[in-house]
């Protein structure tokens, strides 16, 4: 009798264990700079992603299993990125990865996912080359996707806004000496070239430079009527402040980093009016966006999102990956990658509604028509041209290329 | 002409920042022939501690101007303490063992530790340091300058003059000078040379912390703000001469003005090059620095 009871108990344990196995969570890596100079992007991205995962799990998860985001801080350092990537693949056994705010880290880390045939969605880093490292036919398949506006798109938009929309004729480019700044500066010069405009001067500075007087004076003497930038928050603030000190007021238009809190807070009144491409602006222009912003504010107890673009893209990337896993009916990397390249269901995100966002040859979910221009006003980024998101234009979906 | 004047003024402001940090190198070198390679981090910590104090005081209803003035002596005291810690932990043992390189490693290591502490306590984003003065430029003839920049130049000069006067007039200062010229003899005269060296480190970090709160309102405060400045100041100390207080001021001005001139007249991409060329020239032609006194080392 006693042995029968224990056998039954043992059997019960087995059944329970089996069920637990069946309902084991789906592990997805979440990598970004959660500390460091670009942490405002990384942390916003992480918080957006966590919000999406919580919503999906509340609604029953994917394939009847819960999503589990395994967070790792890459500290915006290439070598740390590589280290946490190997840990995520070999120790945690993630089936997919989301993240990266720094092009260098993304380039160094995605190689390992490519080799392990695990799909990655880069949701913040913008370097044009990130999704183009492993193109077929040299590689069997490309496992790197992106739902952020890459630098080609951004530089094109900046040139379009400055030259065509606002009619400036003598742009000066100020870019930092990093890869981000110099590659962006090249993209920007090329974009201006297609409009027959040559920058009156191109100036350079280092990370940590405290005085931009020389750069600003050179741009002024060259007769610039608009300043185009490719740099990050603190140095951008120095540019705006140096212009303010010189009493020289020309518009500042640049890459999306002009929305960084360190620029907005560091430049104060001098930074008012700076414009930059944004895939998402903290404004409830659709019910879906409104709900996302309110839920984000409530969950994290904040008013101003540190980096709304990163938060929204982080949020959307989870929905995209979840949709692919659901379609693949599997967590097998090859099947999920194939599903991403041919997503049947429309994925309703907060940046846009993703209708076949990726294909075998195109791994960029964001096309040039999706981002809009934001402008710094009263310490926040608001819509520069409200007509851009009016009525049926509120949701801009991907076009041709 | 207008541009020239503006460049000189901007160069002077940058140069004074370099100079006041380099002054810290000079202080410790004159007493112990050692340097604190964590000088940049001492500046960072000073600025961040100052920022927290300003936050604390303004939250208690103090105006920003008053908060800044109340914060200053506290930050100076913090700098003194921080410098003393560096000397006790990193330098004392090395001097005792007559180690040639121990203090280099130790002060670099301490600098890294301090930077990590700053990153953990204040995060790694650059933070806005509220300016105690209006941020609108004043116009003097062809030159536009922010009030805070005037304060940087005057404050740095005042601080260096005060330390120099202290070293020349007070009995403690005489002990410093005595230790600087001959440590063993000073020891025989009953001067506690160990304490003098500790004190010189304290003063050196105080100078850096002071520089930190001076420049933070026009730059931003953050864990990495001191790194580049510490290196530039090191170049200044070499150019000006590590044994001369006047030398580092002039060295700072030379480097600052060279940078803005090169940036404007040649290319902003090569802004840092002439300063480094100058550094090499000085090392080749006058290794003790432009104002340095040659010391004959008796072996």
C-alpha cells in the first residue's frame, strides 16, 4: 500500500515535471548599454521591450509558453558585447536576441548569432552596415534584422529637410571623430551631393572636447545658414552653447541623437529648435501609441521618456520576434528567421504597422517614409510638422525600399 | 581682428582650465617627485560631489548662486580629503620602498577605481550642472564671453595665487619648500616630510576638484569629464615645467591658444596636433620644461 502510494506520488511528480517542461519559457536575449554614455537609449529600449513582453505574457504568451527576456549590459563596449553574446548563446541558450544601441557593439556581436543561426533584431543602432554584414549569396542566410532608421535614411532626411523643405543653401557639417560621426558625415555629404549642394565646411571634434569655439567660428565665417550634425548628446550641447555664446543663431538639424536628454538638458535655451528624424515621438497620435505611452509612464513612474525612439523600437522588436516565433511554430533559429522574412500577420507596433516588414533580401523594417522630424521645444521633443502625422498619415507604413 | 581676439579669449579660458589641473601635478611633483595620474578623476569627483551638493541645497530652497557659494568650501574640503587618501593608499608605500614605478601604477589604478565609483553613484550620462551665473554672453568690444568663463579665469588665478602665497609666507609653506629642495635635510630639521607630502597631494586634488566645479557649469558633469582634461594638463605640465607654478599657467595658456588657433586657421581635425608637437619639441630641447629649473641629480 505504502509503496503504491509512493509510486503514484512519483508518477505525479513526473507528469508535473513533464508539463513544466512543455511550458518552459522562451528565452530571448536583450542586450544594450544599460550603463554608460548611451545608457539613456539602452535603458529606454529595455524598458519598452519589457513592457511588450509583459503584455504578451499576460495574453497567454507565444506557443502557449511565456517569453523570458534575459538582460545583459554591453556597456557600449565592443568587447563586453562579445562576451555577453557568448554567454547568452552558450550558457543561457537564447533562441533570439534583441538590442544594441551602438553600431560597433552590434557589428562585433551579431557575428556570433549569425554563426549559431540565431535571429537578431537590432532595435536602436543605426550604422548602415549592421544588417549588411552577412548578405547572401556569400552567406547562406542573413540572421540580422533591424527596426531602427539607419544612417542612410537619416542623412537623406536631414538633407531633404534642410535643403528642400526649409530652403537653406549653405550647410555646414559638424561631426565627431568617432565611427558614428564620420560615417554619418560621409552619408550626409553624399545625400547633399544628390541635391547639388556642397557643404560650405566640414568640421570635426573629439569626444570630451569642451570648447567648440573654433568649429563654430569656422562655420560662421564660411557663411553657413544651417548647421547639420552627426555626434552624440554632450558634444552636441557644446556646439549649441558655443553658438549661443557667439550670439549666432542658425538652425541646428542633425541625426536622431539631438533628441538625447544630455543634449536637451545640457544646451537649455541654446538647444531650442534643434530638429532631428524620429521614428517615434512622445505624443499619443494614435490610440495604440497613447496606450503605450501611458502604460510606460505608469510602469516606470516617469513623465518624460529618456529616449522615446528607443523605447518604442524596443517595444516593437519584441512583437516582431514574437510574431515570427508564433508563425514558425518553433523556436528553431532557421525557422524563425524564415518566418521573419515572410511575416504573414500584420504586426501592429507603435512606430508603424508592420506589413511584411522584412524579406530575404531586405532586413530593414523602417523605410525612409516612416520617420518624421522632431523639434526640441520646452525641454522635450515634439513634432516639428504636425501635419506629418495628421489623420490617415498618423501611421506611415513601409514602402518599396 | 575680431576673430583673432575671440580666439585668444577662448584659448585663455581653455588654457586656464588646463593650467589649474597642471598646477596640481606641479604641487605634488615639487615635494615628492611623484604625480597623481588620477588627477582627471579628482576633477570628476569634485564636479559630481559639487553637483550633488547643489542639488541638495537648491532642493532646500537656496538660490543657485548661494548654493554654489556654500558648496565651494565643502568641495574644496572633499578635494583635500580625496588627495590625502590617494597619497596614503597609493604613493606612500612606493616612496618608502623607493619604487620608481609603483606610484605610477597605484595612482592610475586609484583613478580607475574613482571613475568606477563615480559611474556607479552618478551614472554614466553627462549631467547638467546648473550655472550660478546667467548664461547669456557679455559683449566686450569684439569679444563675446560667458560670465562663468570670466569666473573660471579669475577663480583659477586666485586659487593658484593663494596656494603660492601660502607656500611662501606660512610656516607650513616653508616646510613644503624645504621638503621640495631636500627631503632628507628637511627631515633632519624636524619637519615631518611624510605629512608635507600628504598635504601636497591634498592640495593637488583640491585644485582639481576646484577646477571641476568651475568648468562643470559650462561643460557638463559626468564620470568621463576628467579623462581628456587630465591628459591635456599633463602635457601642459611637461611644456611649462613641473617645478614652476608660473610655468604651468603659461604652459596652459600656450596650449589653449594653440588649440583654438589651429582649430580655426588650419583645421579642426588637427586641433590637438600642434600641442603635441610642442610637447615633443620641449622634451627634446628643454626637458625640464620652458620654465623649469635644471636640477642636478646627485647620485
